[in-house]
């Protein structure tokens, strides 16, 4: 698991954006992401009884095979969301994760 926490730019609660989780530094030369990535979400600060509603569809792997893309929408003003993105790779024993925070403010 990546020990550093990525912080996305603040998102307005009315915006729909795509979050990019860049796994480049977690992949050895010649390796790429594969399979179906997963992205989970929880609230780190503030209150949102249904944080999963921020996810706007399934995550995907970009054309380079090094990034996971997760569309998001909505959110509650003042809430800090935490995401964990995980994906298998072309190396069977390597399945890296990235933790990232997304502040939502008006």
C-alpha cells in the first residue's frame, strides 16, 4: 500500500469530475495495470451517510495502463472524502493501492 496520501483539488458539490489515480511510481518497468480496478470511498471528516453516492460509475484503466480513472459527482459541502484505489497488474503478485482525499466545498 502506498504510504503517501494524495490530495485532490477541492471539488464544488455541484461539479462532476474524473479523479486520476496515477500508479506509475508503483509499477516496475514493463508492468501495467490490468483487470477491473476498484475504488472505495469513506468520509474522513464531516458527515455523509451515503458516501458511495459520490461515485459516478465504475472506475477504468486509462490508455497508458498506468492510471485508474474514477468519475465522481456531488458530495456534501464541508465533507472530506477518502478514496482507496486498487488494481491488479500484469505481475500476478503485484496489486498496488493508492489512498487519496477529496475535499468538497462550495
